[in-house]
C-alpha cells in the first residue's frame, strides 16, 4: 500500500493498494458510533457486503442504495441521503462513507458538507475515474436538468481509500472512461505518464498514484479552483456541454476524451498549439477505445450549452487550452467567437 497525503500532515491521506479495504477502513472509522454507507445499485451487489463487514467492528452500520446513473446526482437523492442521516440519528461525530464511482462520491460529498453543517466523509472510489481524479480534491455537486455539476461545494474528505481490487469488476467501457482523466493528466502536467500509457497495459496502481500526485499539487496550490487548479478542467467545458446535450447518457470520461481532442484540433486550426498535439491526444484516446469527437451536437449547440457552464462569466466562457504538453493556460471566448472556435475542432 502507498499513501499520498493531500495538504500535508494536517490534510487527508489517499491510500492506494490492492485488497486493503478490510485492513484500512476500520482504523479510519475509529471514534464513530454510527456509519452510513451510501452506494448505487451497480456496486451494491458486488462490494457492499464487504464494506459493511469492514466497517462494523462493534458500531452501527446503515446503508443507502441509490439507482445508478448520472441522474443519481439529483436534488431528490440529496434529500433522500439527508433524510437517512437524520432518521438514523447521525451526529457530527458519525461518518458518511461514499462507496462507488464519481456520481456517488459527488452526491455524498455534498450531503456530508451540508448535513449538520458538516459530517465526516470517507471516499471509497470503485471506478478508475474516481480513484484517479474525482475522489481527491473535495469537489462535490448535484446536477439540475440540463446543467452539469451546477450546485455543489468544496469540502475535504477525511480520507480516500483506493482499493484496486474494485477495478476487477469494472466493465471495459467504465475502465476506459477513467483512462480519459489519466490521459488529461499526462497532457496537462505529467508528461512522464505518456510513456506508461503507451505501454499497452499499464499497472492501474501506478496510474492512480501518478494522477493523485498530480492532483495533489494543484489542489494544494488552489483548493477552491480559482487559479492554477483550473488547468484540470482541460477538455471539461466541451465535455460538460456534450453530457448535458445527451441527457447525461454519455459517460463522463468519454465526453472528456472527445472534449480534449476537439479543443486541441480547434487550437491547431487557430495556430494556438503545437501542430502535432491533436494527433498525439487522439492516438492516446483511441488506444483505450475512447471517442475523439462528440457525437451529435454541432458547434452552435455546444457553444450555447457551454455558455451555461459554471465557468461562464459575464463576458463569455473561460476554457483551458494547451500550447504544448505541460503548458496549460486559460482563455476567455466571447459568445460570438466561441462557436467559430469550436467548429474548427469538429
């Protein structure tokens, strides 16, 4: 097992290893009389019993199982989770455990940050995407119809437990979805990952560790996403628009892959990046079965949806661009210019 500490000694640990659930979780729950484990209908049959067994150790353990899918991140499910905590008599000394992918982690983060103005949260991600990215950094959110991650907050978890045994039951498409975020790190700030990604079947523990180390640097420099951390939104502005327009039927990682490649092609067409950068990104994405273009919407539709993104400003939309590997920057586009720029990448 390896441990990465985010925010140093006074921050929170991210434990990474295989078959570590039963070894690590009991220690993380010390001092809590009650634990609520929230998960979804895909994960529950596979891993809920093991999580409950690891958490019990003489304390009361309750569970909430929500229907899987992006629509899990709804205001209705947030109320369901709040009600379960209140109905179970949970206090600020108790803990909420998020067992699942990014949608479960996002919902539980919001619930933990707002129930009684803050209850302890432990993230146990079960997907590659959540292990490598969304479980670290404290972001949480729910969606509104047509709006991705529009309501949320940033609040640190007490710990993150990345057990790579969970990946053994992950469908191939979900594993590929997680690879999109890892490819993002290789392009934005971790050039050394490119070699590992090109090796065919890189060790998932290595990929998770390198991604967490990369995110740690950004989160510690800019926890509330107002400066340097914005670089990690590379590809996400287009991705969130594509997800919203699809009714959230597109996987997040698939949308991110298509978003990154679209932005880089648009940059190349405008002379804003190294000419061969789009081809490099496409090659990496295609090698893991990821799309390189958003399916369906045109430039005008994407631009209109991007104008509703949380990164929109009064003057337009801010997007993260790359001039080269490891050289991200933010540029603001006016509504009139945005569709034209995106069209260059479709």
